[in-house]
C-alpha cells in the first residue's frame, strides 16, 4: 500500500525544487503526495527573483479538506515563508499526533535568493522543530538556526533546543567528500558521499521528501535517513541541465 505523505512547501515554476521535487521523489519511492502550497515563487534554475505567500485562511481550508479525507503516514515541510504560516503548520501538526514529520528548514534557495519574508529562524526552531522528528538543514542553515558555528556545535545545540533529531548536510563544504551528520538524543551517525561535479537545484527538497516517504513506509528513522541519502545520490548521478543554471536531479 502506498503511504500518504502530506507535503507543505512552496511552488517552483522551473520544476527543479519545491513541490515539484517533493512529488517526484515521493512517487519514485512508492508514496503518494498531497500538497499544501505555502507560496508561489518567481525563480528559475539560476536564481530566485521573488515570491508571494498563500493566504493562511486558504491553507486552513485546504488542510481541513485533506484531513477530512486522508490519513497520513508522514509529513514533509519545506518553504514556510512567514510567522503566520509557521503558526498554521504547528496547529496542523497538533492534529496529526504520532505521524513522523521531516522539516527541511528552507531559508534560501540553492541558486541564491531569500525565500522568507521575515527572520524566521527563532520561530521555526521554537514552534516547528519540537513537533518534527528530524530537521535536514545544510550547514549554513544549521548555523543560522542554532547561532553556533561548525557541524558538531550546531548539531548538539539543535538537538538540545528542539528535543528532536537533525541531519546536517555537508553540501556547502569545500571538500572532496560530502559528509552528512545525524544528531539525535542517543548519539551521532555520519555518512560520506562522493562530491559530484555540478551544482544541483532541489537536492535538499529531494532528500527531505525521500526520508519522509521512507518513514511513511515504516522504516526506522536511522534507516530512512541512510536509504534516503542513497536514493538522492542515485538521483544526482542522473541529473540533467534543463536551463542555463543548476542541474536538476533525475528523480526516477
């Protein structure tokens, strides 16, 4: 049976990131995605030019309709965009007790450009993170969320602040290998992956959605994180360049 995965994220008209990436990754791993679109962005594979957020009242109506119909096995959160939307998501998660939630704390796009209308790091950490099983920030996002520097300090601070797990990805490091670190209350795990030659649009969305889908299938958090990374590596090795900017993972 396909797990139902609720995705709460923004729309990328170029198709490389956001809701497009989430749906493709979830379908590739045998899940079914329904979506709450938090905002429409103006972007392509090169940069973000702007965005417009969805009215919270409309999101609430959409959420009511979905929860009247579906039972969810996991939730993935991407772009939030405002304090009001974060507060809406927190209320929604309280209606889904026991459902694993993966938070990709999107503060900026890989290609450059802000995807938030306000400084959301503190609100995200205080209101969303404690309701999520795991966050998947890259190191710059982890440093902004935690106010610390370095993988170890950020991981420990975020686990202490949220009481939940955090997977810090090393995609922004200048190293031959990409080192990803999972911090939980019970300890730390690390994985290393070959650094591939291109810059990729939507890799973070793909990773978080893959982990959520695998959790929806019933995998443990540790296995879902490990297997999710392996699937993303496979998608990235088949990446293509649809425009003049970043490469896009082939999520099949």
